[in-house]
């Protein structure tokens, strides 16, 4: 018994005061992915990378919005979404106090993005912000004015129409030399 | 799929009022019985980490017991495999009323990484009513303590459902390139991530770019070589130093006209490591 007291005297009190005092997690701790809606362009890279499908990116029923949805209950905190996100809209935070009572829907985060419709066939195919972002990238990537004008057009086409249009320009002999 | 009909007498004895009543008037420790419903054992390890003196949940009166008949709280982990379906029900029915069920881990909450596997039922709440959810894979011991204290009403729940429904303008996202061509930044970031993973790769990218900007003229291969070599010499972490050299040799030289002598020699002694 005395020996035990000696040991405890030697090591002092090591119990964390949490939850009465805040607890500081270690560096690079992978907590709840924090979503910044303003930065998200709806590219769905995170949805594809997510191994447990905690993130889904889908059109809503009438296809007027692209819904980004994250279910924290299914997230395994692997950080793959953080790795692939091109704009930093999703980053693992240090938040670890995630428990909820009774209602699981408190774990959900979602964002609705406007849909981009194809200029040719009017099919919804992407988010407006993604088209804008792609154009922004191209305009700073040292390409010629003429190519940018072209890009403005083909960025707003769905993949199928883009394919048809490309085939049409090639077969009609209109294609340009890439400068 | 409805898998289990809760018997009427269990339902009657488990209303919210009765549970709150139990929490208020318990007058003794809470006994926790832990059921492993096919978890990978990550969650179990964290539960045992949480009951060590470092976290000491007996401060709040949590005590693990070995028998569901002694328990007030059922702590369920795992995605509920078919083998564990009946044992879970037996434990649930054996626990005295009113019972509090806590689902622990991503698996317990929704099925987690196994949610669409053929052999699991994906989550405790598909079978029995759950009162508190603790996500995490596995949850940090602090998350477990937080979850249990939240379930008892000591702590407040922090998360709420967040929904952004208005698509506003987005801020300009693409920064100007230091070389006038964003493809350079793109290739640089990809290669930095390939060399040092995404967390450290981004730090490496920032270090490299700031060293490049410091040279004054980013398009002058001679000036940038001097500035990058300097940055490598003052860098404390040899991994960053060497990778900065690799980035310079493999990416920068593609975008700016360079001769062989403008490349940095990666031999530590030559670039003068500390
Ligand atoms: S951390 Fe992993 S599991 Fe969680 S949302 Fe990101 S990719 Fe999905
Ligand atoms: S911008 Fe980031 S968060 Fe938004 S959909 Fe793309 S990868 Fe996901
Ligand atoms: S939540 Fe993660 S750690 Fe816990 S049982 Fe499931 S896979 Fe394992």
C-alpha cells in the first residue's frame, strides 16, 4: 500500500481535466472535415475519393441543384477528401466533440449548388461554379485569346455534346492548330 | 428492412421520461456494458484507452461491468454482423429497463466503412433504438468521454445540421502564377504531394514558392538557383531541403530555359547541409 502511494507521489496527477478544461489534440490530428461552402465548386472529387461514401454529390430530383452532402456518422477520418479537393473547401479540422443525442441528422452537412445546363442539349451536367473555376484556371494558364474564346463555348457543353462537336470540327476540316 | 419488433413491455418501460428519470435519480455509478457487434477492435482499444487513469471516466461514475444484467448503459460498437445479431438482441433484452443505448464509432452509427458489405446490418439503430451517437473511426478517448457525458446531459451537444441552400458568388480561387503560367504551380503541387504526401507536400510547396519569390526575378535561372540553395541550407528538416532541390531540378527546369549547371546538386555535402 505504501509502495503504491510512493509511486503515485512520484508520477503526480496525470488525469486530463477534460471535459472541465478544453483538451488540446496532437498536431495533424484528423478531426471532423470542415466544409467551407463558399469555396466548393462541386467538382465531386471528394465524393469519388471518399472510401466510405460519407460524401455524396448528386443532383436533386428536379435536377435544378447539385447537392453536396456529408454524413459525419459514416466518415472514417482518412483525409482523402482533403487530399483531393482542388480549392481547399474541405479540410480536416481539430474538432473531436462530435457526439449527438437522439437525432442522427445533426451529423449531416450539405450545400446546394446551381446546376449548369448544356448549351446544346439543355441537359444538366455540372455545377455553374465548376465551369467558372475551369475558365478562371485556363485564363491564367498562358493560353491565347482565341483559345479562351473557344473554351468559353466548350466549357458549357455536356461531355456528349462536346464529343459530337469535336468530331464535327475535325471532319469538316475546321480544326485549328493549337498555338 | 424491419428486422426486430421491440416487445411492447420493453417499449413501455423505455420512454424518454423514464430514461431522464433514471439519469436524475440514479444515486450510484453508471454501469456500462460493452458489446462488440463485429467491430474491427479499433473502437475497443480506444474504449480501454478511455478507461485508463489518463482519462479516468470513474470521475463521472462510469464503470464497465461484465454482464448486461448489471448494466444501465449499453455501449455498442461495430456494424452488427449477422453472427452478432442475436447476441445483441439477447444483451438488449437482458438489460434492466430503462436502458440507454450508445452507438460508438462510425460503424455503430451508420455502418462506417463497412456500410454496404454483404454480411452486416449497417448500424446499431437499424435494430434497436439508440440514444446517443459517437462518430469517429475510432473515436478519440476524449470523444468517448464527451459522448458519454453528453448522453448524461453533463455536456451540451455541439453539432447541428448545417445546410447551405443559397448558391452565392464564389471568391476568386485561382491565384496569379509566379511564372505567369498556372500550369507550373499545378505541376509543382502534384509533384510536392507525390514526394511528401498531401499535408507536408503543401508545406513544401509553400516553402518552395516563397524561396522562389525571394530570388527577385523568378524567371532568372541563376538567381533562383542561389535563392533555393540558400533556403535549403537554412532549412532544419533535411526532407524538405532535399525535396526542394528535387522540385527545382524536375519541375522548374521544364518551365524556364535552364542549362545543366543551373540544376542543384542534391549531394548533401555539396549544397552544404548543416
Ligand atoms: S475524411 Fe475520408 S471518410 Fe471522411 S469524408 Fe473525407 S474522404 Fe470521406
Ligand atoms: S470543391 Fe472540394 S469539397 Fe467541393 S466537390 Fe470539389 S473536392 Fe468536394
Ligand atoms: S468505427 Fe472504425 S475503428 Fe471502430 S469498429 Fe468501425 S472500422 Fe473499427
